[in-house]
């Protein structure tokens, strides 16, 4: 009986000791693995399985979070997350944690949030929403371990498959669209829709071109038809080799469809995320005109001169526009030293807006003639920014600083503290004085 009691007591002591070991330290429930990294295991992979080595490529499912806020999740990515195992940025980071994992392991790694933002991300200061010493948690499931050679071989095999598929897709496209024309010597399919007239382009000519381009599956990537024709200097690379070649077959007024094999486009590299490797492209081309380089340069110089003259006239007339607005709206306040007219329409009773504080503002923007250009109320989305940090125009940094929460005002902002000589979209030309109706919703 005594032996049984001793055994039970010993077992309970062992369990208590194990629980104490797991819960001591800065992160309750975590074990210090290898005297390096705090980890909590949720699932165990193959016993005695291979662990990743330096420079191996690991594929993981990963989420990192604060106590109550998820900051990143690989579940939102189209593909699994893969990266090389590198030297740790600090003792106990995720790279240290991965060294102890085998495929199938699911763990959480914990370390101070300071280490993440300052050492791993490289920020000079912590974000406002975290406190020094708060824990950061990385939930990691290790899906795959590969050497760099294995990954390269896998990528080569995938590219070879894409290359074979491109030719099959191209043949299917030609058949579906009843295209029987033979390609040029380079492999370009040039299908003339309208012959045009006049001479062919010569090197150095400036061509006015409209075009659309899309993938062979019909997805459109770009169209110039929403803007002016694009000037292309013939004989110099502009777009793809296929595009450049096709221009040489065209006359003024010509229209053509061209099918550009990847060997005349972006080949095995692709273009960002829009054009995968080994992708054929389909263009619709229209040659609007052929001019000499001298003609285009003269035209551009004349346009630049006209724009400068227009700017100068706007600069001269700005004061008159402001005076008229003041007269028409019976404004009797004096401008500040910067030229800002601050017209209070409702005094606020809340916290005063000061530099360094975050403010939330509803606004409606008008040009000096009274045309409404934009409103946060129409979008039902107040604008939030830190006052005095240069995040907005100078007129706003100055004007909002006169207000308290709950207040309303009109700001008449001369261009010198707005956008100055710069054009801001189609509605705000250079030297435009602006009128803002603002409501300060919150200061914090």
C-alpha cells in the first residue's frame, strides 16, 4: 500500500514538474528548444525526419500575430510561401525555430515584438499599436524542404511544360479563329485589316500609334485608346520585338492584328505578374500618322512653351481670382502670414488639434469658381492623418491646427500653400487657389 502511494505521489510530482517547466519563462506553455527558441508544438511530423539546413528552400503555411491581432497570413496568398533558410536576424527568431522542425511539424514560435520590428524589419521605432516587450507569435507549419538544386530543377521542368503548352495554345487559337496566314520568318503572325496609304516607315520616323494588347486567352492588358496616340520612334526598341517588327509593315491608316509568340516577346522571363513565362500576345495596331523627328520635336517645344505661358497667366491671375471670391462671398477675415484665409463656421468644443496628433476630418473640395471636385462625405470615408508631419498640403496643416474637435471651417488656400506650379489631375491646373469646407471629427 505504501509502495503504491509513493508511486502515485512520484507520478504527480513528475507531472507538476513538467507543467512548471512548460509554463516558466516569458511565454506560458512554450518550451525553450535547444536553449535558443521558445516553441509550442501543435502537431508533430515524422519522428527523426530531416530538418532544414542553411540555404535550403522551405515551404510553409505561416501566420504572424500579436496577442489579439493577425498581421499576416499566407492563407491569403495564391501560392504557398517559400523562402531560403538564412542565418537568424536575432537569437530565437523564426529561422532558429525552423532549424528544429521536420516536415509536418506545426508550431508557434514566440519572441519580443521589439526584436521583430527593429531587428527583422529594420524599423527605427516601434509602431504606435505595440508596446515594448509585447510578445509576437509566428504560427508555422512546415510543408516542404528542398535544396536550391531541387527547386531549380523543379522550376526548369515547369518552364519546359509551359513552353510546350504555349505552342499547343497558339495552334488552338489559330484554328479557332480560322487564321491560315503563314508567319513571317521570325514567327510573327501579321494579319492586315486595313492597308493604309503612303510610304512605309523609315528609321528615325516618329509614328503615331494606337494599340491594344492582351493575352491569347482574351484578357486585355493595355489600351491606348483612352488617351492620345503614342509616339514611337521607328527603328528603336519600344515594346516587344514582334510589335516593333509589325510597325515596319504599316502605312498611315493601316490596321492590323498581330500574334506575337513569346520568342518575340518576354520568352521564359514573363513580365511582372501580368504576363507569365512562355505566353503569346495578341495586339490590335493602328498607325495614325508618320512624321519626322524634327516635326515632333518642334511640336513638343511649341506645346511646352504654350504650357509655360498658360502657367504664367494663371500665376498672374490668381490674386484676382482670390479677391473676387472674397468679394462675392463677403469674407471679412484677414489672411494669415502664409496667405491662408481661415473662416470659422462652427466653433469646436473638443480637443484642440496640434502638431503630432492624429486628426480625422470630413472635407469637401471646390475650385475657386465653386465647382465641387471631391468630397469625403460622398465617399462616406473621413480622412485621417497626423497633423504637422507634411502628410497633407501646407494649407491643411496650418488651417486644421486652428480648430478643435467638432468645429467646422472654410479654408481658402492659395496655391503657394497648396500645389503651387504643379498640375494635380485634370481639375487642378497650376497655380490654383482651392476652397475646402472642413469638419474636424476627432483629435487623438
